[in-house]
C-alpha cells in the first residue's frame, strides 16, 4: 500500500479510479483528479504548499513533485505524463504535456498546453514554454514545434499509463 500521509491537517485527496504503486508516497495538500497514476518510488510532496493534479495524468517511477514554501504551489493539468526520474517543482504544467525522463522544471516555470520538455532538459526558474513547442537542453531552449505525430503521442502516453495500471489492479 502506498504511503499516504497528512501534514499539518492536510490530507491527500484522490479522484475516482486512481492507482498508486505500493511504494509511492503522497503527502499533505495534494488533490488528484480522476484516473491518475503514481508509480514506483514516485513522491508527490505537498507539505509546504499545494499540489493540484488534473485528470488522466501520471507520475512515473522515481519522479518527484514538490513546491515552494509560502511561494509556489505546483499545478499539473489533464493528460500530463511526468516521466521517470523527472523533478517538477513549484511550477505550472498545463494540459496534454509530456515532461521527459530525468528533466527538471523549476519554480515559476509554465509549460504550455501540448508542449514537450525533452529528456534531461532543465527548465529554469520562471521560464515560459509556449504551447505546442519542444524545449531541450540545459538551460532548456526552444528546439522545434510539436509535430502532429508527437502531439498524438502525448495523449497516447497518458492513456497507456491507465492501461498499465490496470495490469496491476488485476493482481491486487
């Protein structure tokens, strides 16, 4: 069973049909929409500020979602995939976004709808990633626009993680 803890009177809230791996950690002021998944060794830590996650979003293995005390909450939209070992901290991730493996999105950044943050990219503080673009590198910079094929892959990835969680639910 996942570690779910209250902090300072704030208890995580989950929408319908969410799935959490048995070693996932979700604490504090976290509100998650419907059909979300939090995978192995992922941490969603709403102890110092609020974290809001929309519907059909997934937090993959080893990812860390945190926020900044008395400054920045973290807001994640619908159909968002936060890939393996990514760090999302005190920022806004709009709808239909892919945050690549090992990437970091820092305080005050805004990742626009339909954007992709490439694997290993570091989106520095207060960076605004325009909708439908790919940002890559350190510091992350505009690489190119998201193609129609990649745009379809963003939602396909989010939907795949719902399917994958079903495999584990069958075993419970």
